[in-house]
């Protein structure tokens, strides 16, 4: 057989495998989005009537969302994850700590600037110049990414670091204006979106690969957790320095269309914007990887082509995803919030919000990346299904509490202080890997679906009840980011107790394949 025939056969096999994977990703995307679509449509046909124009925008946006998720999840698997792992391994090759710290800071800085959701945050705080806010948050993430890398290299206890840094957060929060507080806590979730999470989590795996101890896999998680603290601190400090009240937030006007041509133009007009935005967002990461490829990685042709193709899929997926959620989902979310909160029995928005929150987290692109890596690193001992179920329950609770805040105006302080207190306390009693996964899950769950549907939903409800949007509606992202810290660790506690019960006095050490959950993997008080 000639080389030409071999190459043709390989190309044919590659296409067949790709088509199979695409079909699988499409089914996953449909299963994730369909429940929330059904819930919204049921509301529209019963207690929350909306105009046909907004409904069509929502349906088209949902279709684009499904296709975008399909391409993004495939692209992340082919490019972002291997890029992060290889760059992480390459950074450690120098064995020079200062080199690792400098490169880690640069990487954290550029991927934060590359995160599209950060632009949303900048627009929400008009009293602080956009570029000042973006650069400050990027510096915060860069510094905390370095801290996270050092934690992995030196095997520093994650709960101890969380106690220290969140203590600093809450001390600063007491000196920050009330109307600025919710935006500050929201920033931690906003800056760990679909662009940064796959890269940061894979980077942790690459860095931890140089360690030979059995807890290296545990410590590979936790980067997102620490990187979420940096933006909160940065925005709190800016709030103190600028003496800002958080600015006045003006909700976007709901777009009404007159005919099908206007409907098409609504989406077509926005597509170029997101093509450009995502291109600018991905460019720093691509250039950073290219430099590593030239001077350090020297990947083979096949591996490089796979990453390039994966980046194209990631690019197309994010463009379609963000266009769908911003053009189709945001108007529907805002309008539904207004209508439901305007009902005589406005309390019903709490259970409705909980149902929406339960299903909407499954549509977050980064959730797929998290569950996939958890299953791979634990050899399936921690199933993706259990993580998804725990996330759904936690987000349902958080959205219910956020709707309660909208209706009553209760300060976010009454939720985040006990919430983080319970989460940090639990971290001393559960296996280390569950603590790291839990704190990573907070940033992962509060992604673009939260900021583009749940936040407008809360804003719409706040408008109807006449509340303060900046202090009452904002904070839903922070709530979504907080509750998984508790539920995932409770899952870990249940896991630990079950293993001890099934294996007797020896605990989990006698169970084959579960040595990573032995008693010495539990952090002592």
C-alpha cells in the first residue's frame, strides 16, 4: 500500500471519528439546553405571556446555543485542554521558580483580558474607567494564578489558604460601599468563564505532573478557586479607592421586531461583533502558545494540526454561543423576570427561579470541562453525573436565595459570610480533592449562562418590585458561585462516610483503587 493510500485512509478515519464525536456532542448539548427551553416556553404559555417576537428571538438563540456548545466542547477537548497541559509541563522544565512565577503571571493576565465576560463587568461599573477595572482584575488573576501554581508545587494546604484570603476579602468588604458589594463578589464568577476555565484547569494538571506523590492529582484542582479570589479583591480595592457607589445600571431595552427580515437582521448584525470579539479574546492565548511551541514544546505536525483545528471549533462555538445567549436569551430572561415579579403572587418567582437554576447550570460550557477532567483524574471513581447533580441542586438553591434578595432587599453579606464560613469549615473534614473540586465548581457554574440569563432575569424582577438594581439584583452570580462550595463538599463527606462504613475500621484504604481517599489525605484541623 502506497503512502498516498495510507494518508487517504487516515483522513477518512479521522472524518468518521470526527462525525461520531460531533453527533455525541450534539446530543449532549440538546440534553443540556432542552429542559430550560421547555421550562421557559411553559412559563410563556401560562403565567408569563411574552410577545411572539421575543419568543422567536429566544428559540433562535437556543438553537445557536446548542450548535455553539457542540463546537465549543469539541474544540476545548481538542485544543484548550492539551494546550494548557503542555504549557503547564513546559513552564516547570526550567526548574527556576522565578521563571515559573513570571510566566504564570503573564498567562493569568492575558487569559483574563481574553475573557469576554469581563467586558460585561466593566460596563456595570461606569464610575470606574473600563480599562482601569479590566487591568486591575487581570493583575489580580495573574497574582493569584502564581499563588495557585506555588500551592501545587509546594503542596500547600488549600483550606488554610482559603481561610486567609477570604478573611482579607471580608475585612475589605466592610470598607466597601454597600451598592458596590454585590458587583465585587460577582466579579469572581464573571472572570472564570468558558475561555479561562479549560486552560487554567489543564494548566494545573500540567504543573502537578512534575510531582510524584499520590496527592498530586488532588492538588491539580484548586486553580480556579484561587483565581476567583483575585478579581473580588481587585474590585473591592477599586471600590474603596474610587469611593464608588457601583454606578447607575441601565438595563438594556428589549428589542421588538416587526417581521422575519428584522429578526434575521437582529442576529446577522450581531455576528460580526462576536466574530471580532472572540478573535481578539483568543489571539493572546494563541500567540502565547505559539511562542511556547517555537521555543519549548516543538510538537509534531499531527498534534499541532489537531490543536489548530480544535481552536477553530472553539472559536466558532463561542461566537455562536455568545450570539445566541446575548441576542436571544437576555431579552427573554429580562422580560420574564419583569412579568413574573409583577404578578399578584410575586413570591412564585422563588420556586420558578430554583427550577430554572437547577437546569441552566447544565448549559454552562465549562461544566463539561470540569466533569470530564474529574472523571479522568479519578478514573471514574467520582462520576460526572454526581458532580452535575450536586451542581444543579446548589445552583437551584442559590437562585432561590437570589430571588429572595430581589423581593426583600436583604444584603448579600447575610448570605456570603455564613456561606463561605460553612464551606471553609467543611474543607477541614472532606478529602482534599473534593475541596479543590468544590471551590473550582463555584467559578465554573457561574459562567455565561448565569450572566446572560439569570442576571437579566433578576434585573427584570428587581425593576418590577422597585428595588435597587446594583445592590439587590447583582449578586446572583456570587450566589451561584458560592453554593457549589457547600454541596460538592457535602457530597465528598457522604462519599468519605460511605467508604469508611463499607470498609470497616480500616476506612477507604482497604478498597482497591481508592488509596487517594485514605485517611491521610484528609486535612487535619
